């Protein structure tokens, strides 16, 4: 979301009108779920996606016609191929899409975007509120009524003309920041994986006991690097429950040192690279030291999803996929049945 907010603010500063396109409700088989965002202008899509295909094509065409206009609305799209029409997409579900015009001359929009960016930069949890029709987007620290990561609710506001209550529908989405990814080992695998995870929105820190493997330029997108002693990690790190620990050191000795530290933390994910033989060796070593099988079962070893990967680049993709899966499970998102 930070990239989206920054893009919208940059274009506002450049006096360029934009349209924020959001899936606010979806039913059935659909390419993207509720909370998919896209930005478009008079030239077409400029950032993000709501799933591609004819749905996105029609949404972009509509956004192109309203850029710069003072209009916000929700439109229903039937993705099916039935007798009553539809977009002719095989998936066949239905979605509600919110079109919100981000006008370049509207100062309230700029204030909202700056506040949203601040919350992203400070990594504070917040709710994004988008009105279905008139009104402005808002950032709220919490919502008291109801539960759910994404939801639509009604807000009552007095109409200044006759004093009656006006009902407005609002889309609300909660944003909670996930944990940090700590890399132990700055070799070829970390160098392949950090840019991928950074692009996916993960915060990454790389540590190694060799200074030449902690140069920031080796890891595009990294937030921090540090030369450390793997035996003294508890003196420099405070790992939280939501954090991920990725153990990709240069050998089983360093792996055992880091894994020993990792098992004493509440980290939500511990992954260790290596062959089955190597990971079994480390497991038996730690069992002999007094760790239990239940404790050691917390470790994903070998790390990553099995996709028959061999090269560092392929292994990096398998690890990234596993972290995406863990992150989604933590957020309570269920994978769709295809």
C-alpha cells in the first residue's frame, strides 16, 4: 500500500488526476479477492491489478473516462458467460468494484495520502475507509463495531439540508504490519531472496559473521545488514512472535548455533536451508543437547516448498512461496479452491 499511496501523492503533486479502483466485495470464483487495488488515469492502468482479463479491461476503460471528475461510485460486474450476459470470463463470479476519483486539485485528498503514508512508514496498524459515493477516504486507528479484515458498513450522517439522517456505505479494510524477516547468512541464496521478498512487502535484515557478506549493495531492497557473532545473537536481537527467521549460513556448525538461538524465540517461522542429511544431522545434535522433538518440529527443514528447485534463484522462489503461505495463514486468509 505504501507504493500505491506514494504514487497517488506524487501524481497529485504533479497535477495529474488518478482513479483508485478497488474490489470491495466478491462472490464465487474470481481472479482477485476483496481488497485488490489498482490505479488508473486517462491513459490506462498505471499500477496494481484487480485480476486482469475482461474485468480489468472494462474497469480500466471506465476509470479512463472519470479521471479528473468529481465522482465516486460502485459498479457490479458479472464475470460469467450465462444467458443474462456477463464479461465472458470462465471463472464466473461476481464482484463489486469501487471507483474513487483522486482529483489533483483536491487538498483533502493530499492530506489523506500523507496520513496514510505516515502510518505505513511508522508501521502502525490502521483501517482504510473508502466511501461508496460522496465523501473522502479516511484513516482510522481502530473500528469498534463488527469484526473482519475487510467489510462494508453503513454510516449515518445528518444531511445539512433537511436534518434527516443520510446513510452512506463505506468499505473498510484493516492493515496490520507483519513481522520482520531475519536472514542468518549473506551468501548467494540471501542475495537472490532478499530482492524478491522486498518486492513482496517483507522487511528484511541480513546478518553474517563475515563482513564482506553484509555489504548492503549485495541485497537490493534490504532494510538493514549487520556483521555478527552467531553465538551472541541473543545479545543483539529481540525476536517477536510475528517474525520470520531464515537460516542460510555457510555450514552445519553455524546452522546449529543459529537454530539453537531460534528455538528459544517465539518466531512464527524458522526455516533452515540444506539437504535432508544435513538438516537431520543438526536435528540430532540439538536433540542430544536436550531440545525435544516437538520443539524441533517448529523448524521448516529443508526450507521452502518442494518445487524440485536446485539453483539459488529457484530455491529463493520456493522460500518466498512458503513465506507468502505463512503470512496468508497468519492473516486468516484461506486459499481459494480453483
